[in-house]
C-alpha cells in the first residue's frame, strides 16, 4: 500500500540537529515514504534539482556518478537582494548500499579549494535510511576533520536551509509515492 493511502503527518520543519561531538553533527528526519523512494530522490539528478536548496535556486550543475569512487557536484546561482552569487558543493562516494546507506565526502566550495579533500575543510557524511511501516527515518552523520569546521558549518545557517530542503524532499517523495513512482 502506498503511504499516500494512509493518513500521514505533515513533517515540515521536524528535522533535528544534534551536536554529537566537537566534530560531529547528526541530522534526523522522518519521511512518509519507502526507503527506496527516498534513496532514489537523494541520488537522481532530476529529482535532486527538485528538492535541494531553495525554490528560487537556479541550477547550474547537478552531477551524480553514483558508484564507489564516483563524484558528485551541485552548483546553484542564488540571489539575495541585489546580490547574485554561485554556491557549490562537491564530494566523492565512498560506500553505497542501496537503499539503506550512502557514505560520501562533502566540500563547500566557498570554504575550500575544489581540489581539496575531506581533510582540508570538508566532511564525511553517512546517510542511513531505516524504514518501518512505510515511514523512513533518515539519519545523517556529518563528521568534520576539525572542530572549527563543524562550528563554521553550524554558524553558516545550515539548519534553516536544511529544513527547507528536507521539507521540499518530503513533498517530492510524497508526490512520487502518491503517483506510484518506481522504487
């Protein structure tokens, strides 16, 4: 049965952020959709473009080479008032166990040189998807190389932007589930 056939809860704004250590951030969020559908939305470029970032973001690059050792890169153009700027992130997939787990590096290109690896300002992200009765709990463990990098990540306003993206991801997977999209 599709989760759309059930009475589901609006989970907008319910992602939690926990500072687990001086280098770690844990983000937890539930979705009323199967894990396979959430995994698909996290790893398919045309779907990532629909939920990642802000609804006003103009996508310039959305590349995903979903294999161990494969690279990913997202670049958007953002406008704040009269200012327009590009925001880029990139990383490498270290481990993929579809649809339960993705381990990848993440580097914010405004903070580091795009050629730098996780030890030079990036993070190691482990996304775990656990499904129970059609509800998927996504837990993201972000491990920074240095405490100061974690602190800058938190101070960047990431939680507000992350809530928006998670809300958009919820809406997308609910739509896909309702439409009976392939898992």
